[in-house]
C-alpha cells in the first residue's frame, strides 16, 4: 500500500529491496536447476549453469562472518 511504502525509512527500504532481490535470484536459480534436470546439455555447459545457479542462490552474510 502507498502509505506503508512511504512510511518506510531509507534503511528499511534497502533491507526490503535486498530481500526482494534475493528472492528473485533464488527463483531464477530454481528455474536453472529445473532446466538442468530436464534438459540435455554438454558437460561444460551444465557445469557453467550449475555454477550460475549456485551464485544466484545466495544468503545474507551474517555479521560475524563479514571481514573486519
């Protein structure tokens, strides 16, 4: 709703934006993995697609794992 959106702070907006981006990337990762299951690809192409899917399926970095 517009009122809820405009009441967000900048920090809250970016938290929600990053969350949305991660969800979209996880959905694309699932799509790529499904394509790998049903498609027939050369080994090199399949490996490249697997690496791409792994890169998309990322999770937020925990504060204690961040470099100082």
